[in-house]
C-alpha cells in the first residue's frame, strides 16, 4: 500500500498532487491519502468515479483519510 500525507496541501494544488500520486500507484493496489483540505471529498469522489476506482472515506479529528483501490478499467 502506498501512502500520501497531503495535510499541508490545499486546493488547487491538492488535486494536482493527488492525481500525480495516484498515477504512480499500480493497478489493483491500494493507496492511503490523508488530508485536511475540506474540498477534497468532492474531488476524490470525482477522480474515483471517472476511473471507476473504489473509494473509502473516514475522518478522525481534522484528518480525512481516503483509501483508494485502483481497479484496472
């Protein structure tokens, strides 16, 4: 599993960094992304729906955790 700590990154840079990171994750692997960006949920939902990847979300205090399973389309 690959990890990205994106807590210090805000929009619009957040989307660029996350897309770049996810492009390095092999197909059928999971990625864990942590952020504090309040607009990240909408962006992650969009990215995952376009590529038909599975997205699981949880939140602990100010940290939002995304678990993305990259399925080959």
